C-alpha cells in the first residue's frame, strides 16, 4: 500500500453536528487502517472560539498523545489582540511545523495589511501556512452561520510581502479555477485533494499545475476519508505522480 | 454490484453522447460501477421548451444505442408543458427503452401540473427522479425542496419517487421524506459529508437509500465514499449501492424484456 500523508484533518467537534469520527482515537485508528502514516491536524474549535491559545494548547496535547502520527497545525486569528503571542507559542512552545488560517471565520480579507504581516512573520519563522478557503458548501451551512468562502484574488499581492513563505491552500478547488489557480501554483502555492471534483479530477488538476504542488488531503472527519483515497484510484496516475501526491510533496513541504 | 442512479453527459470531452459515454464508462470501470442511469448534460437547459427536452432525450437515446448493456435512460421533461411532456414520456418510455422520468428546476413539484406526469409514469412502472435542493443561501425561483416533494408524494402513493440530492441539506431532507414510504433518498451530488448515509439508514432504513453520483460534475470517488465509508452494515451498503435500484427497476425492465 502506498503510504499516505494526510495534510488536512481536524480534531475536536464540528459546531453543527456530531461526526462519525470526531473522537481522536477512532479517527487515528481509521486513518491508520487506510494506510495513512502521518496526518496534519487543525482543530474545529479554531473556527469559532476566541480563546485560540486554549484551542492550540489542547490541539498540541492531543497530538502529543499520538506523537509522530498527528502533526499539529495551530491557528492564529489576527483579528484578536496580541495574536503575535499565539504565533510565537505555536512555533516556540508547541514546536508546530506550521499554522492553519481561517480568514472567512475570523473576519478578514486577504488584502488586509495584517494578513500580509502574518505571512511575513511566518516566513521569518519558517513556519508553513495552511489557508482554508472554506469548510463547507455555502448551500448547506447552518442558517445562522452563513460564512462565504475566502476571496483568494488578493493572495498573490499579499504573498509579495512575505518572500519565501510556504503556503498551502485547503479546500480551494470549488472556488479557485483558471488563471488565478495557475498564477498561485506558479508562485509556489501548494494545494490538496479534498475538494477536487469531476470524473478523473486529480488527473485533470495535475494537467494544470506542477505535480509538486498537489498534496493529499481528506478534510476528515468532516468529509468521509475514503473520498480522497478513492479519487487517487479514479484517476489514471503514473507511479511517480502517485508517490508525489501521496507522500513526497508533503514531506518536502514541512522540511523547510 | 454497483448501479448509479444519477449520471449526466458532462465533465468529459466528446462531441457525441456515445463518445462521452465511452469516457464515463472508462471511469465507471475503474470504480466498479456496472450500470449508469443517464439523463441530460450534453448541454444544460433549466427551463426547457419541448424542442429542447426532446433534443436532450434524443441524446440519451443515441447513447443507449451503443451502451444499453451498461446504461439506463431517464426522460427529461418540464411540467410547464404537460401535454408535450406526456407525449415525450410515451415516446421514450412507453415506446422506447427508457425507465425513468427526470424533473429538474423548471417548475416546482408541488404544482398540480405534475399530477398527470406522475400518474402516467407510474402506469408505465417507471420511476420519477425529482431534483431537490434546500439551499441556505437561496433557492432558484421554482426549485423544489424535499418538503415540496413530500407534498407531491402524499398525492401519489402509487408512484416510486426519488428525492434528488436528498435536498442537499440532508439532515432536513431526510426528515421531510421520512413519512412517505414511496420516496427514496438519492445520495448524489453534494460534498462527501460524513454522517449523511448513516442518518439516512437510521431514519429511512437502508431499503430507501440509493446511491447516485451526479457525475461528471462530481466524481464517482467522492460519491461512492459516502456509502463505502459509512459506518453501516455491509448488507446495507449492498442495498444502497445497487440492490435497491435494481429492485425498483425490475418491474419495468422485465416488461421491456431486459435480461439482467
Ligand atoms: Zn444531477
């Protein structure tokens, strides 16, 4: 079995429903039984909790219980006072390889100067950045929680303020197409598989962006993990492409 | 055995329906899907004139010429044009090879214009597939919700009705159709949200849940995952992936002399 690094999972509880695998031990067991050898975890709590320091502390602790399998990606909300301290703790105290951002849940646009500043600090600290474009289809959101997807158009400009930043977009493929996708890929941005759709979708994406830019990601446990895995089977990929997407690109992404 | 309730001629290249089918079948083979129910998708027409829906159905008939061993056709109609829709159902199902009727977003399914269409479909032992979406961010003007479909189903206990997408917002859609034993949940078309199929099986029973993918805009992968990745018994997965649809189509297939 080709080992998989799942770059996109979540711990704790989705705010609007219980999920079949929202207990960490059962999630870890399910992922391992599917051939996942490492999973990069954020926390659902980061979406709505204002005590982000608490969220990140719990995430780090939960990942420590499954050390070397779960890799924590803490969150930073630059709309909160003293967010720089959260960033410092993610890096220095919890030794996380990167952070995960939710601009739409936290309420800022990518042309806000604070976003550029956050990217710059991450580049300086050599922290990888995962930016989640959306969590769920806007047609099915809870009526009291309509959160539109992140507008990614200002991203190329913002990245200019942070030379060398390692950036991966999560859940980008429902909102990102055409010229912007190509520009971001050319600027070194990475992506993941969770929201790739259409028959043979992974193959089609690899026809558009360099093979080094696509990482395996499932968005589990919100999405059924098997979705991402079956997409690899649906596309006719070369052995080299398969290895790159499943494992190698991810290893390269966080070994800065 | 995997049968797919919900397929369109989209997401692949090819000038003719046969060419597109050949590609879709290629993916179906990779994923172990044996049979595809096909309707619409060479182009899209949300409120088709009779000429337009006849053209869409000609596409399906053309595809079936080469692929009748792998595909079943559903006839696309518009309840705004009742007489022409009935004639089209007679042409494609009564006198033709198709086995189901597809209704989309042209006319809300609560309206009484659907009644003769549903009655004729049931007479022919065919199934009705009605698109439903309950959108948090706003419906299309005439778009049906699962609640609208429940209303229709309550008037037609004799018909076999498939609730397309289970309303997208499936937690609500499942509840809306729960009281109506003649309504079945289509799993196709939404994101592979975990828990959908588990809830559907819990509330409707596995016999009332049917796998559909909504390819080519969707992947077989994301849609199959909802079922194969669900925390339900293997026997339930078999029902959902094919046995239920086979059971619903058996009367009309038998009538048409289709050997399975
Ligand atoms: Zn469809």
